[in-house]
């Protein structure tokens, strides 16, 4: 991920993941990204591809629609 907009999306996803600790397993399941990878993305340990960040953003939106915080 190297454009400014992509970095903003990644930072937003990381912030959302940090604030939704009790829902990470569900987000991983919805996004079809392993829980371990999700934790690494949340913690900034990896530079994920755009498709993973997009999938996580979509899963977070889906979860918000089901049960807003």
C-alpha cells in the first residue's frame, strides 16, 4: 500500500480493529482473513495488500450494520 488514500484506509482499519477487540474473530471470519493475520495488520507488523485492507473495511462495515457500537 503506497498511496495516501490507501494509507488512510489502512490507518482507519487499524483504528477500527483496535477499538473492536471483542469482535476480531467475527471480523476475521467475515473478511476470510486469518485471525493471526488480522492481529498482525492491527498491530502494524505487516504491510498488507490492498485487497486485505479492503476486505477488512467491508467486514467492519458489515459488522456495524448488524450491531452498531
